C-alpha cells in the first residue's frame, strides 16, 4: 500500500459507498494516511528552500541567518498539517477522526482484521495463490455486523476507561511535604536544596507504575 493507491481507493471505493450524508472516517497514522499537502521544509532541505518558504509566507528574516536560525523561524510559523486523505473526504462532506499515535487498539477495524486473519490462517493449508485469494475474500465477507458491533463496543469500553482515568487525574489535589525541618534548615541552604517539594497523590499509587 502507498498513498497513491490509498487515495485512489478512497475516491473510487470508499466515498461512493458512504451512504450517510456525513460519515466519520477513523484513520490511524500510517504513512500513506499522513501525506501532508502543506508540508514545511525540514532539516534536510537546502538553505535556499527555507528562505523561499519564509518569503512565500511573508515572514521577515535576516539574510545573514544561519540554517539553524531559519529552521527555528519555520518551526515558529508552520501551519497545522493538512493531509491529502482528509481533504479528499472533506470535499465530499465527510469528517475524519485521527487516532492518537500508537493507539491502534482504539480502532475497531484492527480487531476485525484479527478475526478475518485467524479465519484465513485456519483454512490456508496447501492452497494455491488463486485458492488463497478466494479464501481471503470469503473470510472477510464472513465478518458480520454483529462482529463489528462487538468490536466497536469493546473500543468504547477502552475509551471510557481512559476518560475515567483522565477525570481522576484532573480532580486530584496537590499537597506539600516539607523536606527540611526547622533544625536542619540552618545547615541546608534552602536556595540550594529547596525547602519544599510538591507531590501528586498519583506518585504514591501502587498502580501508577
């Protein structure tokens, strides 16, 4: 898979089969999902490319700036990334929900893939390429709406667990422990050591590790 084939699939296969006026398409951070339209120059770019980018954006800079200084300017003024796949879907009125990096388990389709691949593996015994292609198609078509519901419910359960943990953290109060008592304060300079240290309740939670 690459971005050309993926975007072709979006246009020709997915979009025509999204029957809801507004559908939400969940994407992870695979490289072919994240081809950026407005990608800024980076460390591998030539100094002239950095300067041209800044000129196009009407961002003033001193021509005596080093490449590192130009990179800092680019970093300060770069826009939020716009992805090709997102734009294809948005032009047809659909929304895109991107998963956090390395959180593929929040995508039900990963669990559906797992079901289908187990079915393929159980039947893939001494099959020719043609037979295997047929088996793969049959196994994926055998995934039912009920399978999708189970996997989606499972992901919603995980999401709720995350939200509960976030809520607990947000409500957590701070408390202060004095590190130095009055007797030792004359020996230890508080400016050097610090007379107080702040801790979170979660620091003492056995499950926090």
